C-alpha cells in the first residue's frame, strides 16, 4: 500500500512542477495586431514582452501542434503541444519565468515541420 501511495504522490507531485507557459484563451474576434494574412502562421501582439503576450496561431487544418520557445542559444526552454482548430487560435503566453533576453517562438506540426516562427524580447 505504501508503494502505491508513493507512486501516486510522485506522479501528482512531479506533474505539479511542470511549467505551463502557454494557456489557450477563447477569443472570438482577432484584433488588428494579431491578424495573419497567410493560411498558416504565428504572430505575437507585440515583440516586447514583460509578463505575458497574446499570440495568434493560424492553421489550415485542425491538428495537434507544438509550440516551442527557444532561447538565444537556440535551446528549447519551453514546449507545449495542443490541439488547434482551423483558422485563428488566440493563445496567451506567460513569460514571467523567463529571464530577460531575446527569444523565438516556433510553431510545429506532428512531424516537426516548422509552420511559423517569430522573435520577441523579454524585458
């Protein structure tokens, strides 16, 4: 019984330590700063960020995508996979845990094909 309890505590305890930097926000209308002309892409509301920034992820087919944040050395510092619908998907990126620096956010499909990439500066 102790082993089962320890395993359950480890699973839930470690799961609580995962850094969730991207949270989907249901927004029905896309403002001008987030509009994407192409059928697929990624766009940030602003390239200068303090604690959070809105982001539009646009795809032409509903699919799971992975959003990766790269640091200046091109190392992945955050990664999240989520299902997106056709068209605009407005997400909020929380950057409080990131140190001040330059970063890049990339959008990838399940085969790791890059669908879009954009740079930002964490102030």
